[in-house]
C-alpha cells in the first residue's frame, strides 16, 4: 500500500502553528534558552574581544622583545650588568637591535617646595634615543632625547610620571627638579602597557647624567629585539652570554609573557560565567520539556483529529519535536542578538577591539537547536503514543 | 445478519475489553455488515458502546477479539502507518464537539483534511473552498471557529471530512451540541452525501432523526439489541 507523506514544508507550518497559537507561552518558554545563549555568547564574545585586543597590543609592541636585567643579589647587591655587555649581546646572531638603560637613584620632584621625603615613586632612567625604537614606544607630545639633547638638562616623562607630576602638556614649557637640578620637559610618552616600570619613570641622556650626577654608563637593563623565529633560542643563550661566570645572576624576560598571564587569569573568570550560562541553558531546556509535556496533554483533541485525518505516529512525533526545536531556536536567535549586543556595548565602553568569531554565533544557535531537540524528545514520543480513539473521546 | 459478499464494512464477532481494574467489556461479540451507499444509524444509551463501535469501524481503535474487514481487506494485516493513511483517504470523521483547530480559519481547518495525503497547499485551499461552498459556507472562508455559530462550526467539520472525498462518513452524535434547526440542517447534509453514494454511519440519541435511516443498529450493554434493515 502506498503511504503518502506529509511534506517537509507542511510539517514546518504545522509545528509553527503550535507555536503561533500560543504566542505568550512560547515567549515565556524561550526566555530561559535566550538568557543562557545570551550569557554564553556575551561571555565568549567579551573573552575573544579581549584576546583580539591583546593580540593587537602584542602586535604593536611585538613578541620578539626581550628584556634582561641583573638578578637582585641576595642582599640586594649586584645592581648593574658587566661592562661591555651590549657588545656581547650584539654578537648573538638573531639579535636585531639592542639598547640599554641605567637606573639612577635620583629624587624626582615637581618643585623645590615639595619635601624631599615626598618625592618617591618616580625613577630616573638614563638612556639613549634608540630606546623608543627598540621597545616600540610612542610620544604623545614633543620629542625624545635625540642627538645633542643627551648633553643638556632636558627630560622626557613616562605617561604615569607625567600624570603624577601634574604635567599634562609640554606647553607651556615646564621643568622638574631631579636631585636639585632643574630639567626642562621636552616630551611625554604614551602609555607603554607592557612596560609599566618605564611608565613610572623620567628619562635623561647619558651625557647630562655624567656631567651633573657623575653616573657612568653602566647599564642596568638591556632591551633587545630578536629575529621572531629565534626568540626562544636567544632567551636561552642570553644569560650565559652576558655573564658567563654567573649566568643565574641575569634575569631574562619577555614583557609579552606578563600580558598573556594576565589574560589567562581572566580566562578562569570567563569559565565561571560560561558555567552559569550552561546552567541557564539546562534550566531553559527543562522548561521547554515541561511546557511541551503540558501542551501534549492539552492538545489531545488536536492529536486525535490529526490522527483521524491520516497522520501517522511518526508525523505527530515530528510535529511536536519540531515545535520544541522552533521554541528553542527562537530563544537561541534572541539570545545571540542579545549576546552580540552586550559584547558590542562592553567593547565600546571599555574601548577594546570588538570580535566574535562566526563559529561562536553558529555554535550557539546549533546548541539551542540541539537543546530543543533533546527537550522535545520525550513530549513528542508521548504525543505519538496517544491512542486516536482515546484522544477523540469527549 | 449473515456475512454479505457485497458488504464494504464487515465486523465478525468483535469484542472490545478495556483493561481495568476492573476490566470493562465495551463490545461483546458484535457482527455487522454494511453495504456500499447505506445510511446507517447506531442508537443506544450512554455507555452502551456506540462510540467504541464507531471508532472500531473508523480504525481509530483495535478490537480485542474478532475480525474487521473493509473493502474486503482484513485490517489486522495493516501496519499502523497504513491504517493512518487508510483513515486519511477513505474515512471522514465528524465529532460531536466539532474539534476544529482554534487558530486556523474555516478554510485552513478544512484544508487540514488533505494535509496528510501530501497535497500541495494551494490545491488544499482550493478544494477546501469548494467543500465549504458545498455545505453553504462559501462566505465564511476567513472566519475563525470562535466567530462561527455551533451549526456553522459543525458544517466546517463536515467540509473537512468530505474534502478528502472519503468512501465512508462516520459521525459521532454530530447534532448533539446543536439546536433543533441546526441539527436538521446537518442531518440533511449527511443525507445528501448519502444520496451521492457515500456510506454514512451516524450515532444519534435523537429518535426522530433515527427514523430517517434505513438501517438501524441498537446497542445495549455492548451487545446488539436490535438490527433493522
């Protein structure tokens, strides 16, 4: 016997009828799934925006930047690196650029009216013009210690120290006091993000450091750029090259590592929020299953009529299953829109890069549909098992 | 009451017991033959087994014992899917409480009668319009059931039953919820369907209506008490 079948397109409209006929209930039922999906999309969206922002930051500073400084000795001794260290490092093959700084122990104050005991928190870094290029920093105003400026009492401020000294601009010309010597401010740096220590410093040239403070150009920190393919190798040989006798006295680090660690810490928080989103989804799925079971009981008449009009058990089952998937799908789509909106708002507010990978959105919708299918299975089977004679009994 | 070679519906020693506790014997050893084009009434008190018998004939329920043959085929040979499709194509049901889907218009409700036969939507709606015109509701196509009177709703239900052009029309007290005038109208429509060759089997409480039928089966406590025609 030939068995005619309900067309797929018609099945969809039959299932949609069940949703449309009870709009209010459908909306309430979808809320749980909507909240769950919104939470998951927003959390993953904010997390991936954060990652994209980090990548952008790392890209601008570069992951091939290496910093080397002396390990603080047991009693705080050995503050500087061996003389001639820059030359040694330059001879390492993959090293592309090297520059050094010396940390000078000088008191930085805005004016001489500020007590000597209140001037802490800002360090003085003696450096040359290459520093900015090697670390990838930018000036927000003015210029760096170029050429002959190294020999005159001028200074450039890190972003944080400029703020602490109350100097927002080099106009009108401002000066600060470094160990009782006046220095004119010729530039202010943008925030360096991966070098928080430099943000809290003021920079002066080697020449003036020698003439005014009698500081030799003994470097305390080395900044270098290596060929990106050999960064790990350079990190490995750096300490023995700089101090062959006591390589353990040299501390080698990659500033980008610190940012990545910070990101990892935030990931733990993201997982917690994802967990909460999953709980909302689970509750949403149970809500759909509940409502669908109730719906099956209420709609015995409809089931009976459809069976008497020729619907097979499978067609009834498909109808209720698809209805459940549609309910959950509506929640999923609303959730995705809400989640993307939240992410967009957040990234806009915190001024970071907006980024949600397509697979996350796609995955969220598929997840909603799968939950709908699982939630609808039991009610659909229940509906298909109703005996037509029982269903039309009045 | 003997088996008839021309009968389109033949019930042989049918019994139906509903599982208890306590078990209820709704039908007890029923044998009926219904010929093509007959107009049959089933009468009896509430609980006498009328609806069970009609559901059995309409393949909505299985017999506990006995054989049901429709158009010469033993329906116990049919799978559940085949039974469903047979119902859809050959049997039109009319229920006492109309059973229209509240969210669909009259025309859409009638079109549902063809849904499970794989007929295209445009074709379904076209045939639904014709069926509604046939029962005098051509002007009510876009009305929802709640906007129609009881009599009109039952006529929509009749249109839904006959849109699939069934060989048999089974009606379970179709006038039970209607006033006298609407009830007569429904009865006349069923009579007209019979006149064009459909086999009509109807349950009724109304003795006056029952007089219009040539064949009458009266049930008492699940047994045939009287078999006329």
